[in-house]
C-alpha cells in the first residue's frame, strides 16, 4: 500500500508544480528569445528553468520509478525506465524525455552566463514536449487506476 500512496502523493506534487510551471511558461513565451534580457525577464526565465527542472525530476525520479515498482517491472536505470515507458505507451517518446532530462541536468549544474540564452531557448522549446509527456503520464495513471489501485 505504501507504493500506491506514494504514487498518489507524487501525482499531487506534480499537479501543484504544473500550476506554477504553466504560469512561468506563459510569461516567458510572451518575452520570447532575445540576446539581452532585463533583470525582470531574467527572473522570469530563471523561474521557468527551475520549474522545468522540478517537473522533470518529479516525473522521472518519482513517478516513473514508482509506476514500475507497482508494475513489478525491472527498470533500474533512467534509460531502462524511459525505454520501457515508451514501450508501455506511458510517454510519447524516450528520446524526447532523454533530451528533457539532459536539459534538466544542464539547468541544475553551474553554467556560464554565455550559455544562459541557449538554456532559455531550449527550456522554451522543450516546455511543450514536457507538457505533452506529463499529460500522457497523467492519462496512463488515470487509465490504470484499477491496476495501480490509486485512490482519488
């Protein structure tokens, strides 16, 4: 029962994180990609990047791991998990999620100010893919409630 409760908690955590992510995403789409940003614009992109990384972490390190434990699937590594997730149609594409995870790693590690515009551009570009992936995972969990025994 512990795993089922955890998955439910992670899904709730994801929903809360998505609320602020969507807000930041809309603001940054309005700003667009530039060579120079005002301090206010930098703050908005920093928020979006941080929220992008948080969503990716919850999705890949919490939810997918938990789903596979509940399904009793042996997917120990990230690559194993995303390949199996693609095969089981939990996510739209393994390669897309790999790129999103690599971008998350770039965000969470130190980077020079020269790279910041490129990171913002990539976050903006892959935000739609992240949203699509989250939606597909939510549908999968919802459709499999009986199997995963998730309580509303």
